[in-house]
C-alpha cells in the first residue's frame, strides 16, 4: 500500500490507497465482503495497527481533533495602536465537522449585538483572519496550549504624501476572556450617567453620547452620534471612573478612553486604526435636556462615519 497524505483545514489525515495490479498468473482479485456497518470507535480505545501504514508524526494527533487549532470559545484581542494604547475587541471561535468528518472552523467578531463574519485560514500553528471587503488581515501564531495567539494586524493606509503604505501593528489574544478590556485597579467609586454632551478637538461637535451600564456594573454598551458621524455600537467597560469603549470590524476600529474628573467632566482621547487621534471632553446631560436643535439635526442627518 502507498500512503497518500490529505491536508484538510490544517489537519493531516492518513489514507491508504490499494496497490495496483495483480501478479502474473494469479486469479483476478475479488472484492472482499464488507460488514453492513462499522462499529464506532470508543473514547480511549486503541486503533488496530494497519499493515504497512506509517506511524503518525511524534506529538501529532492520530486523527482530526479539536487540538489542531485555537481553542473554541470567546477571545479578547488587542491591537496596539500608534501611541501605545490597545484597541480591544472580542471574537468567537467555533469548531464543527462536515458530513465527511473534516474539521470546520468558524470565527466571528463581536461588537455587542453586531456580528462580523471572518474568513479563517488555519495552518496550525499559524493562522490568518481575513476581513471581507478589505485587504486588512491578522496573521498570528497559536501558543502551545492553543489558548493564546500573537502576531500582527496588517492593513493599508494613506501616508502624509498620499501614498498607500502597508502598516503592521502588534496583535495578541487570549481565550476564555469575555472582558472587552483588561481590568483596572483603583479606589474611585462613581456612577456613570447615561447621557453626555461630547465635544471633540477636531471632529464635528457637539455629539450625543449614550452609555448603558449592564447589570454586572462593569460592561457598557454605547454610542456617540453627531450630524456628521455615528460611532455605534460601542462596547466596553467602566471601572473606577475610567470609561473605555471600542468597535472593531476588521476594516475599521475606534477607541474611546476617558476618565471622569472630580468636577464630573469626562476627559479622554479618541483614536482610530486610520492613524487619527484627538482629545475629547464630555459633560453629563440631565433629563434629556440636549442643546436646542441638536436632536432635530440628528434626526434629519444621514448616518455615516466621518
């Protein structure tokens, strides 16, 4: 028998192909009768040795197993933006098999209720996550326990000379970490009110900020909207007076990072994957008392990103 190697989604399976041709003078080979069904292998049971079969490589699974890729579940990823602040986001890895028992991998970005499918290419331990409609991608290597990965977020952006340039930003992710951002420590205890009037250094202002703290008291869903742009849905955390919100779609990413000052003002920075950064400040809005005309402008303005 001659071994033939078949690689499916980064998982190697060994199949045996019968040798061709009977020896001269021998009777024609007759097909062997097969039982109507084959018993399923039991967990932990050893497989019978196959005559002439090569032993599987040392340290590799003998069949298609889930250990050949990143562990299924929710992950927290971080892309280090220019300036050093991490753009945090969540994605979900799922594993299944098709009718022929070949492995199927599914990856989705999650921004609250927004789900963004990802093209996942698994060549374990290396992998690529590509994003529809853009050349942006993540190239990474999975760690030895399949619970972390490190690599680069690669994308094209226009430089100051108007030239398209490829950029690479550090990327890291950990499994079973549903938090949007790494936790912060402190002793400041303050509540986050839902409505804020947001003013930017450069972007069209003012804008309407709306932030809802979930029942766990930490996770936050929100939006920042003006007649000139809309950032939603935003997902993040509020801990010890610090509010961090982000949205990542593969092609675009935004990060809000601010702290409530003693006078009640929210002061922070706004950054994007397009190498844009600026400051912002926000003041609480009580009982829906927005500036006159702002709500009407929002209702009459088409939604869109700046």
